[in-house]
C-alpha cells in the first residue's frame, strides 16, 4: 500500500492543468493498474427563447422553472459542451448562433459566436446575438444564471443530467423542444442500442474496483450523485467513491487508496509520469458522446469481452 501511495502522490504532484473540477476535470495519479480518461466535464448550455414571442409555449425545465419556448427556436445559444454536442447530433447546427468557449464545433465553423465560460458567460454578448433560446445544464452552469438571464429578458432552459438515462432523456427533450423529434428518435435509438450491446458483452463479468480521479490537487472524485459514477458502472466498473454523498467530493489520498481500488482512471496530464494510457474524454461529458466514453472504458476494463488484447500499461 505504501508504494501505491507514493506512486499516486507522484502523479498528483504534477502541475495542474485545465480548469476547475467542475468546468474541466483534471486528473493525476499512478500506482495500481492505471487507465487514463480525458474528461471534458460537460457543463451546460443556456437557452433563450424570445420571451413573449409569437407561438411560444410554456415548458418546465430541469430546475422546475417555467420557461417560454418558441414553437421552433431559430437562434439558439448553447452554454455547455454537452448541449452543443446534443444539438449537433440533432442536426440543428444552422440554428446555433452562440456557444461557450469550451464547446467543440465542426472544423471550419466561423459563423457561431463564443459567449464566454461555463460559469461566467457574457449575458450582454448573448443578448446582442438576439437568441430565442438559451440552453444550460445543472452539471456545469451556475444556478444563478437563470435569475440573471430572466433579469435581462433572456429565456433560459436548463437540462438536468444526473445519470446516463437522464442524459438520453434530455436529448429526447431537446429534440421535442426544437421540433426535431424524428432525428431525436433516431439518435436516441442508436444510443440505447449501443448501451445494450455493452451490457450484453459485460454480462456475468466481475466489475473491478476503480478510483476515478477528476482533479489532482485537491483530489476530486465522482460521488453518489455524479453522472460519471453511473457511466462507470455501465462500463463495467465499480467506483470506490460511489457512496460519497456529494457529486464531486474532495478526498485525502490515503482515504482514497484505503478503499482498495484495483484500477485507477485518470486523464492526459498524468501521462507526463509515463505510467498511463489515454482512453477518451467522452465519458465526462453528459451528452450523446457519453455512450462512446462508456464503450471505451468498457473495452479498457474488459478487453476480452470485446475481442481485444489487454491494454499494456506504460
């Protein structure tokens, strides 16, 4: 155990990169079998539906708020990478007028404005885009954003994604709001089919106890209410911090290792230690790409279930 602690501390001592544990998870670690997953924690997008616009209907969002949403929103601002990924999957990129600074767009996209960070978007910039819908998420945006948006007359619709099932339901909900139910059914059907395939391949296999490091200093991990905990379980892993009450609790290194993980998952910065291998950042974003992340982690934890050779650690 002392060697494991020394190795883990060595990785955690690497210079921190990226943003906060909530906006972009950084991980460092080493020791026991280690797999590295780059996470781009998916924060949320905000949606502004021209309040009072003709044909608007009242919808209740993930925060329980009543929001006026146009019948077919045409000028959408996404405030989170996961929201942007969902909108692209639904084929409505031409209706996007603004996205957060951390959202990924198709190469060559230049007509969509950047509106700031996940926790501090520029509402004045957003207002200048004349959006009729802003979309945000509970997993990444500041809860006070809804009140600020209301003050400026910017209708904001927030989606809630505490687990993988709710991620899929949120995608279906967005499809309905945007009048893209047909495409939504296709995307959701494909995602559910892929999840079922993973479930079938992993049937009867023992899930290894794993420690997933979201942030290195302090050591932040996924807790009971984090969507990531559910995603790891679906990928065939048993998170040793799944019983922690908070969504993203901070742990002492000794306390984490005392839970006896068999595998440690972390992200690219830890690769500097030369002991990790990267899987993907997809599992940290509560959008359609989370299914890709689940598939990748499942292959890393149970390579034989997918007809792949066991991953070789550095």
